[in-house]
């Protein structure tokens, strides 16, 4: 089985599970797998990679773990919340080594999901990791449709600004730190386009823009910044000029984001 086939099994299982959980509550896919799902929806390979304008390629591989943000039910439907663990077991999942993880084996494929919930809310029916921005992520999520085999899978993903903010949070909260968060930010901005990302931040709430821009500059503002170093962790075979060109591309992309996001509209005339 190829890595691509392995990923497609995981995506198929995710679609089946979301059909079931979606009957109980709202669900949004978060984490690096968002990039892969959006690439599949656009008819592209789900491999997480970046190719610079000068031809250097940086690969992270396939994102195999699904992170799911689960909304709390309305108060008058709270009894249905208790059905979530039952739905997971009926779908063939069992608790993983950590309480917020559920797992199942599908042939040779190992499927694992991590559960998250909004930070402030009622007690959850099963252990989940509280997500500080959970409420806004759920409120602004967008639905993508993708073809997986013979069926169409519908998956909600975060808004552009929410994805950036969650990944920025991860670079600070995750212990031990993981370079994949910086890579995902770079790959996401590269895919969306620095101009589109900058415009989204320009149009965002002021407090979100004022938070995101300094943190992006801290991570990617210079050639020695930690985010740039983290991206290079996925390019161990690049040396010399090729390595330097990647560094310059990362810095350039995020400087362009900052330039666009800090534009001030001037009257025409």
C-alpha cells in the first residue's frame, strides 16, 4: 500500500465518522490535515509539500491523524451529548493511550482521531482537549466537498484567519515544540497566496490582526527566526544555495503578508 492509498483510507473513514457525529453536533477538522483536505477538494495530491519559485521542494509527507473540534450541544439537546462515546464505539473506535484519542484498525491502516472542544462550556461526554479559540473556529468554519472513491465527503474546515491563529497558538502551547506547525503555516500561506492571506488579516478583527502579525514576524521575520529553522527541518538534503533560497523564500512570503496586511486605504483622486 502506498502512502497515498493509506491516506485515502483514513480520509474515507473520516468521512464515514463525520456523517455519524454530525447527527449529534457540529464538527470542524483542524490541524495540518486541513491543508491535505483542501488540496483534495481542489483535485490535488494531499501530500503536504512546498515547491519554491526557484524549484526547491520541501516535504512534510501525509497528515495521518485527524484533529476534530466538537461543538457543545444546545442545552435542550444535552442528553444527546452522552451518545458521542457510543457513536464512536459503534463506528469501531476504542479509546487510545490518551483520553482524548480514539483509534481503530482498518486492514493495514491505523486510524486515530484527537478530540477537541471549545474552552468554555459544559462538561464533555468524553475527554477532549479544550481549544481557546474553539467558539470562533466553529462559528466561522467553511464546508468543503471532496470526492473520495465513489462518495462525496463533506468536511468543515477553519476560516483562513482561524487556521493561522490556531497554528500560531500551537507553536507556543505544544510541548515539546514540533517544527510541523511552522511548516504548516508556511505551506498554508504558500498555497493560499501571501496577498490573499494579507488581505484576510487586513479585513480581520483588529485584535486578531494585531495578534497575528507580530507573532508571524517573530517566527518568520528574519533568516535566523525559529519558524524558518523549523521549515528547514523538512529539507535535510538541501545544502548550499538551495538551502539559502528556501530561507529567503520563507522570509519573503511572510514579509509580503505583513506588507499587505498593514496597507492603509487612501482616498482615490
